[in-house]
C-alpha cells in the first residue's frame, strides 16, 4: 500500500492511498494504518470485489479502481465525483434555488441579495432584458444595474461577467 496524495475538498482533506493485493494483506494494512495514526482516508484498491466490512476493519473508505475509473478508446481518468460519493460528500445541486437567493454553477456557489435575486429571476424567466426593465423588476433607485451587484467596498459580485453578461449598450442576460 502506498500513500499517493491528499484529497482536498473545501475546508477538509483526507489522505489518499493506493493498495494492491488488499485481500491477503488486510491485517498488515490495518497495522500499518494504525502506526501512521491516520484515522480517516480513502484507499483505492486493485481488487475488483472488496468486502463491505473491510472499510470498518481499516477505518478508511475503500473503493475499487474499477469502480472509479472512467475510460474510452482514447483516454482514461479517475472520476472525482465517484470518489467524493465514496467518502460521503454530496454533490451540490446545480442551478438556482427557489427564490433565486442562491445558485450553483460549475460547482461555484453564488448568494444574492433580495434585489439581486429579483434581477436574476427576471433574466432567467425572460432572457435578454434592458437595464431599465431590470431596475424596475428589482424596485431599485439605482441608475446602473452593476451598482446593485457591488458590495459595500465596491467589489463586483462574483457572478458578474460570469453568469450575468451584458453588451455595454444596456442589455443583460444570463450565461449559465
């Protein structure tokens, strides 16, 4: 068994191991892991059928390389989403929440104020719109839409120029 890296996901991380011949060496692997004092991690094993109780014996999640390898005639890779599922991370729901106060696109989370959410909802439902229509939808006294998408320090919202697009002539739309 070899330590091949660390799985980083947000504020947490876990060690990542690769193991060959896990079935005949289970007890040796368990002793080795106890010596490292690493309590949680993920083991990618070459064995095609891994008994369920092995995860409990080793105190690590175990996944067969066969189960997380995606391949076609030109290339292959390990699917990170399968690994995340193996260690219990939930996939973030892509799209807008009801009320448009939050959104997730390309695994990036966005939060919106009430006025921002009104603009996002109008763009989502109507497509390309004029800034004056959008300002009316948000019941805003601002004269420029981009001002609604600025924080108190003047920094633009991370959705600006990513999800929210404009043509410089007063028309806005969503690109998601």
